[in-house]
C-alpha cells in the first residue's frame, strides 16, 4: 500500500512552513521583531572585513548555522587593493538578493513554478560627492539604481510582473533604499 503525501516545496520554498509562519506572526505579532547584526574590522587601507554570526528574532537570541565573513575594499583605481567588492557593490547584491528571495516566496505561495530568475543591477555614483569636490551639489551615494530581471516561469507575463511588484512592496532592502532609514553613529575611543 502506498500513501500519497502532498509536496509542500515549490521553488525550494517550504510553503507549509511559510504559511505556518504567517499564521504564527498574525497570532503573535511580537515574534516579528528582529535585529540583524554585522561586526566589521579594518584590515588595512580601504580593506575591511565583516562577519555575520548572530541575530535577535522570534523573541530570542539566535545564531546563523554558519558564520559568514565578507571582505570589502576599493579597486586599485580608487586607492584600494581590490580585496573584495566595494561597500556600495554589496548594496547592489542586497537589493538583488532581497527581491529575488521575495519572488521565490511569493511565486511558491501562488503555486507558480520558477525555472530561472536572474537579474542585473547597476547604479551610478559621481565620485565628486565622495571626494568633497561637488560643492555640496553632488550626493555621495547612488544617483539611481536599475534592476532588470529575466524570469522563466510557468506563468504568463502579467503574473510574473505581479510577482516582482509584490516582491518590491514587501522587500526590506527596497524599502530602505526608497524610503531612507535613520542611521545613528556612535563613537567610542579606546
């Protein structure tokens, strides 16, 4: 005798867990409060190293399965040694990764199967701002970002566009970039 079981995975997303999480947060909104952390240390020149080990969420301190360490530097043309992507390039990764994760989750929840999702993210920066040569008229950060997705799915174009639009509406990184976030900087001298 065989027993049929419903496959609760779509696009690598455990949809049963996704919906259970949504239900849990609806009934206990306090478990939705998270604090993510990174620690950073200067290596030399423009090279620094960040690690991601722990975070607070679901009313408790938690640890990632593995500590992730990333290096950041400037390319040689910008007085660095090119030991890793620039900090602003990590921002490109952040928006692409956040939107892509959202697309995968939303597609799974809507029973849309994804075959592939790729994106290209570009941003323009005028270094006159960073270098203090813009007379206060040139911003230090990106002037604009462009994200272009190529998505192959078992859905029509309108449905795919709706997946991306909902991912934008729910993306934490998209929200930070489009609405701004207060940043407090404190200094402790050793």
